[in-house]
């Protein structure tokens, strides 16, 4: 949370010649961060970020206390001025209030009756300080509660005494369904996790620590008030405040456990202000009910511990002095163990010796701690090795694709349910329970919908060549989804074009073998213009032309081809170098065969069959395609016996592979 | 005429043919050899004058073969020259276009970051984006009742919850990898850089609901604050420049004690607080926030099954997009993930 306090207010408790800039700088380096320093007329305003563990610094007095210690340690004299908090003696008699908390829901309650109050506008300095802090000044009665909260650091509350039905305040759990109207006019339905104050007749008159109720709030005609401060259970405060959406400054304080001792300080201060500003008369003794004894906390630490963490040979005296300045008294010192008592305002934050080290180190100055590189450790770990290699291969692949002309994108991990439906990608995808937008609902099991969307966004550009490497999320039984590294590509144009790039990508991997099988079986592709990819006999992905019906829905008139490759399979097969085989077989015989395409025999099967049947074949190249006719070039080493295997190959193709051979010639076209 | 003398001449001619630069040159050679007044016709005239029939036969055959060779050479060269496109007259005109793509700035930044930390012995891992509550919060000393959980306005995911580890959430930070890595390694040394996508409920000019973080975790015997400073200082200098300094300020995280916020020298004004004579509008007094860090809280070490009395560690969590933006200007962060290729200025060159 942030608090905004005026420099003039701070200096009521901080006696120093330090300038606001010096205070900002030094405070931020050793304590709460002053995020902004603004000029406010002839005054200055500090905008301070208070972390959840330092609620003791969420007040003028708390900041003054920090600043006094820090400025002193940085060579600028500074003293903390005490808070003037006289114990309130009664001005007249009155029937006492009865405070009941049978279930011990509150740690402490302080209550006092003040009569003959004069409701009016607060004096200018009070209004200025409240407004600067972002709190609206209303009337003196309410303003004092807010003023005291900011000054001392504990929320306070005021009731119109005459609007209460009795002199009893009962703290209880709300009943399920009980309704209240808070003083901002909003209605809330409570349940038994909410703590309320009942005026003894079953009527709820406060949601303590969070917000008061309309039925007991002070107004212009108020004559008698009940000034009340309670110490709440932070868990209850947070739960109720979050559930009902009542995020007041009081709630922000109370959910971070302000010091119950401070409740008393705030209480006495408040009474003094009611007397002075509202001309009130204290009626009867004040009530102070504590359900628990204040606890003591002592933490032991050695000089060696501190020195080890800071790597500084800090002296014992300096450590004791710093901690003393912060309110930590040295209880006991036995051999090398020093035991410090934690001051009540730091009880919630300081619990272990590391907390004490932080106190010493921050005041000593983090800037004074030396800088050393962490020691090198040679870690031999196969998991790490594989991770490193996969990451490197991924980067190699990125560069390869970029050099070929592809642009890399990073798309969101989720897509809309609408996109899922259009592409028919998956119905069992993991979904967000409360998504931020309907565009980000379902976790992708395929990168294709996002890539096609990217193609659409960029359709103004000449060529579309886009890729993405990201996780796809595959649900698993009784486990987190499998986050699988996937490469997706999209290209505008004919199938052949992207196929060429995919061929190149596979060649680039130097995998032992890769192949295609017609028909990818994906609902968003034109099935007869799609193929599955296999690397080292593992299914590795697919390529295909996007179904024109989908493109039509998206108003994309051109042809688009996509491919997806499992990077895990790809990386596994990827090699940077390979052994060079012996090749003393001499020049190969080169022969061309042209055959007619048949849907029953794809290139993949024909070439695989030929290679298997004729071990003399060294390699088979694709030459060209004209209408339905495909020409292949076969390189072979027929051996001494035969001069050529061309007739045998032709016979095999016609009889076994069942394709019609149109023409077969030697490579020199004779 | 001695047939043997024809050979070197022919080889010369064939060289001339093969080195013809254009069709004009080739035609000139063709005419000089095969034309009416050409070399071959010269030979034929000589042939006519040969009396001996044996000699005549031999010479005739040689001339024939030679003419064949020359003709073929000319044919081949002509085909080659025809295929070649016309050379340009203006050598500064753009050549045949070759497509050039690009790697995404986030990918490149991650590569640089990992590279820097690898130099000092760290290794990269990538833990879960969809994680269990236990690893994302509870193991980091953030039980569900603690206000510190407020800051991480995270998203709930509809997967099956785990009995041991709670509900499935989208991780708002890479710190969820800390205890995971401690369990995986079983004991120190740990020198982890966890790079992963994170998710938070913010979507405006400087925030996207999805972004990347890198988490450093160093656990060993005798690790202290100096090592935290050392590692971060090393990164800042390697990534931003050797003139850059860092400073630590007190902060609070549930999973570190002490906790710090780390600033670096402003990368725009280089700490001078002035840019082109005017006040630097980017930084606060010459410093820019880098991210959070701290010494690993003993609670977290214990959850990681590591004895805090024997070992200690430091951790930091910085944003990938953040460090990228500290070095390069990007007016709207959303451009990084919108899919627009305008993100790559070179696409318009």
C-alpha cells in the first residue's frame, strides 16, 4: 500500500535539518521506498510504498522513526520527537459501556464516551493533511479517526452513541443471511465468517476493522460519541474485506496486523484531539479489554551469522547500536550468542534470525556490502545437458528459418472458443475459469489457429512466411497438462512452396531418416493435400493446405499452407555433425524414369519400395512434374554383372508398384 | 597440311568459344570459324589440294570431327548464354530479391540472457506455465490467507486439482520453479535460470496478460549477499554496458529474507539524469527498476528439502520484456504479442 504524507507533518515528529530530497534518497535506500516527492505549495509531499510486512511504517510516526535512525547513520543529525498521548481522565461521570467478546474474536478493544461534541469542519491543517493523503475531509468527528490512523498507524472508529440501542457492545459472528448497510450506502449479505459488532439488541452497528454501518454513523446533529478502537484478526479482516469487495484503508491496515500497543497510542491521541477540536468532554473511564497477554519475542543471533551473510567484518558494538536504534533491546549476551527482544511494533514482521540480519544490513547500507561473483560449480546433470542442447537446437532452427525468410511471432497461449470451433481443434482443451477476455480462454493444442490469425492480420504484406515455437498444452489424467514444445509454420501460396521449406528443415536436422505419408488426418486441412511427417520412424508432425472453407469464413481469399512439428522429436533426431561414410564405389549410373501418378501409389511408397528391392540404388532424386507425370532420377551402382538395372526397375514399377511407366532413359538423355 | 597441327588450333578456338562473354562475342567467333571466309573453309580448300587419297581421307575425317566439336561447343555455349539473364546497366539497382526473415525480440533477448548466465556457470530450465498452487504460492511462504497473494492477481484453470498440491493456476511468476528445482536436484549446488511464460491480469500499453520472466536461483554452501550482488551486477554490465551500476533497496517478498528491489543505472541517460540537455523523463534520479531479489527464505529451503543450517541461497526474478525495453524503445508492449509483422522494422525496408 502507499501512503502520502506532508513533509510539515513528518517534521512534527522528526527533528532534523535534512532536506526532503535527502530524506527521500536515504529513506529509500535503507527503508520504505519514497516513490515520489512532490512539491505542495511551500510544503512537500512524500508518496511512500509500504510493503505488507512493514505496517509499522504506514504512518507519520512510523516514517519519522525510520528516518531518525537512517539519517543519523548517514551522518545527518536527527531525533524522533515523542507522540503526546496523555491517559484520558474523565471530565464527568457516565454510565459505563459494556464490551463483550465471548468468542474472543478481537484481540483488544478500547472504548470511551465523549459528550457535548461540537460537530463542524476540521481546522485547515487537518483537512490539508487528510486531503494530501487522499482522504476526504468530512467533519471533525470522522476526520479525527482518519487523522489518528495516518499519524499513529492504527485505524479508529467513532459511533453516534445515541444511535445505539443500548450501552452494550457485543462482538459476534454474523449469522448466515444477515444484512447490513455500510456507511457508503451499499447493502451486504453476511455469513458466519464475518465478525460484527451488535449493539446488544441483535442489531449490527459495525463491521469492525473494515467499515462502519449507516445506522450508527455520526452526523451533523451528533451530540455524544463513542470513540472505539479494536485490534482485529488479520485473516478475518482480509477474508471479509475481499469477499464483500470493501477495500478501505482501514482494511488495508488491519489485514497486516498493526501493533495492538499502537491501538492504545492512537486511542489516547484521538481522545486528546476530540477534546481540543470538538470541545468534547470525556464521560466516565475508558474501557480496555485485552483477550490475550502481550507476547514477548526474543531472537538469538551470533556475530558470525551476520558477518557470514554480509561478508563484512561488522563490529559487535555497531550491530547492537543499530538494533537499539530500531527498538531492539539486547536482552542477554552469552558467549557469542546475542539475544534481542523484538519491539511490539515489529512483532509481526520479525521472527527468525534472518529478519534481524536484514535489519542490520539495511541500516548498515547495502551499498557498502562488497560484490563477488558466485563460486563456479561444475554441475554434471543429464537433464540439464538435454535442456541445453534442446535450447541450442531450437535457436539454430530459429536462425535457419529466419535466414530462409520467415518471421517469428509469439502468440498468446490461449485462443477463443470460437476459433477452436472453427478449426475443430479440440473439445477437451484446458480452459481458463475466469478469463480476462474471450480471446484468451482455451489453451492451445495446435498453433495453427493463431498462425492463421497472424496471416490474416498481415495480409497486406507481399509474402507471408511466419513461424512460432511455443508450448502446446495436452491434458493428462490426474496431472498437469503436458507442455510440449512445438514449431508451427504458415505460408501463403501453393502446397509445394512450404513443402520445400519443410524438406529443407528436415534436411537441416541431419536426422538419419525422414519421410512423409499422405493424409494428415486433421479437421482443418484439405486431407488430399496434406501429409504426416516422420523422423527416425517417429511421428513428428504434419503439413497441409488449410481447408478453404475455414479461410472463407476468415475472409482470406488466397491459399495458405501450414505445418506443425514436434520439437521434442525434431531435437532428438537433430545432429550437428555425422560420420562420413565410405564411398569408393566409383561413378554411379544415372537413369531417369517417368511414371504416371496413381492415388494408390505415392512417391514415398514407390521410392521406398525401389530402394528396398534394389540395394544397388544409391539415391533417388525428384526431377520434375508435368501434369500427372512424375520424373525421378535414379543413381545406382549395378556392379560388374549387370550394366544397368533399368529394365528390372521398370518391370518392378509396372508389376509391383502398379504404376504406368511412360519413359525410361539414361541420365544423359540418350 | 598436317592434321596434327589442327588440334592445338582447335583447342584454342574452343577456349575462345567457352570464354565468350556474350552472344555477340560468340557470334564473332562462330563467323570467324564457320563463316564463308572462316577457318574451316580454309581447311577445306587445303583439303581440295591434297593429292594423296590416303592422306586426303585422313585429313577429311579430322576436319569433320573437328567441325563437329566446334559446332557442339558453340551450341552449348549459346544455350548457356541464352539462359543467363541480361546483365544490368545500372550496378546500383536492387538485385534479385532474396527473402530475409527475423527472430522475435523476446526469443533473441532470452538467448542473450541465457548466454550471459551460462558464462558464470548457470543452466537454463523451463518450468510449468500451468502449475499447482503449492509450487506457485504455498511453498513460497504465501498461504491463501496472506495479503501478499493479492498482488498476484492470477488466473484459475479448470484442470483436475491435486490432493497434495492444490488447484491448478496459471503461474504469475517464475518463482514457482524454485522448489521444483530443489526437489529435482535433491541437493546443492543449484545454479538455475528458469525462463518461462507468466500470466497476470494487466492489459495496457506497458502490460500484457502474458509475458516472460527469468528466475535465478543459486543454492550452495556459504552463499551470501555478495554473491547476489555479484551475479546481478555481472548481468547488468554484460547486457546493458560496462558503465552500468546496480543498487539494492529494501523490499519485501514472502519467499526471501532479506528482500531487495534492484535498480540499474538509467540506460537512457546513463545516470546523468539529462538527455539532450533536458531532464530524463524515463528514470527516477538516474536509476531504473530492474526487478526483485533476495536471499532464499529458510521456509522455502525447507520446503525444498534443503537444510537451511547447512546451505543458503539467493534468488531474483526479472522480466524479459522489461530488460528488452530498457535497452530498446517500444512504444506499446502489446505489439510484441499481437502478431503484427510491423514489429520488425526491416520488413518495410
